[in-house]
């Protein structure tokens, strides 16, 4: 079984190399733009009411994967699925960014952590009722988050 | 440009029809299992430390899409990308579920909202430092969430 994904847009950011690109939106203060291809522009209606959006995109510069990786925030090998490492069997990235404004098919967003020219696969509204969990445990990340 | 995605596992749930399937994990108290294919099992190492995981999966029973849809929680048409509607150009679903336990390649999870036999594309750890935003506005969903 296979699923073929085609970009619905492209993400523009100042980051042209992996080195120096923020590892997560919450560690970025950088503005970028999400260019939605005109064919899909009609689907942006009502999006301006949301302060934050979930971007799903392809890690286009990450081909291949290993099931054990050393995460950016750790010094030990971990199981890939316990990390947000970009090299994955299906290289889908997920970032929650702040939606600053929309001008036609261009979304101006803050806290961007993707490479320039990242292919956009989907946009979903960020809804805390759906997306926030409390009383969480975060495994190996627990101690790393304090560093 | 195209990206070919292949399932890394399959999600088992009691929901065999769209009708009656919870629209979001936070509206489900149902247990399900995520079967990760043995080839990928090694990537599950360290995942047990996380209380919640993000599942990315294919909306395998939703082909085609419209850029204006009437969301399940609303009575007006909205732009597709301002909704979590399953019929999308790239039909990728996103659910945050509670990880109850892991037995070899089987994850027992709570708050499942997928149809039975949903193809799994990726598992990411849910990390509030990365995934929680405060001071949000939620557009059209604002009034609907109180109903």
C-alpha cells in the first residue's frame, strides 16, 4: 500500500542549511512565509481567525533513516519514534507556528523552524481543545529540557 | 514533485464505520492498538517513557476533497484548511493519544478516534515544550466549542 503526497505549497524561510536551523518552533523567533499554491487558496477561508496553525510538510532534505538516532538534545542513542529527528521512514514534519497575517495565498508566520523551500503537505488549525494534553510524561526529554 | 508514503503499521480500533467514530481523541474514551510492523519495532525504544504520542496516519477511507466544507462541529461552510475535516489534498490525519503500554510491537493507546485498519505513517513523542501554545484564538471554533 502506498500513498502519494503532492505539495500544496512551499515554505520560505531564511534557513538554507540544516546547520543553524532551529530544532523546534518554540526555539525560533524567526518569521517566514507559507506560499499556498493558487489552486488551494480557496481552502484558506476562515483561517485568519486562528492564532496558530499546524503545518505538515516533507523533510525534503532528509532521505533515508535509522531506527536508532542521537537526538539533537541528547547524547545517547534513542529509538527513532521517541524523537522528532527528521530522518524517518515517512519524512513528515510537524510544526505549530503563529499565524501573523494572510495576504491572498501567502501566510506570514512566526517561529519558523523549516528549511527554505520546504514542500507543504497540509495546514490544520491549532485547537487547544483537540491538541493540548495535561499531566504528561516526556521520557528521555525530561532531563534534557532543563539544559 | 511527489512523496511516496508507505505504512509503518496499522491502527486497530472498534470503529468500522465513519458514522459513530469520535471526531477527535479528546472526545473519545475508547482503547485501541497500534500495530507497528516488525521491521520498525526497533524504533520504539524509549517510547514507553512518554505518556502521550502523536500519530500521523492516512485517512484511507477519505478520497477526494473540496476546498469548502461544513465541519462536523459547525453548520456553515468553512475553508478546508481552517478545519480538521478528513477529506484533504494530502489526507494525513493527526491524533494525540495516550500511550498506556507497549508489548513488543503493539502499542495500547487510549482516546482513539481512527477507523479500524487505518494505515500508520509516523509516531512522534508528544512534548509540551514543543507542542503546546498559550494565548490562542480559535476562529469559528470559538463558539462551537461551548456547545
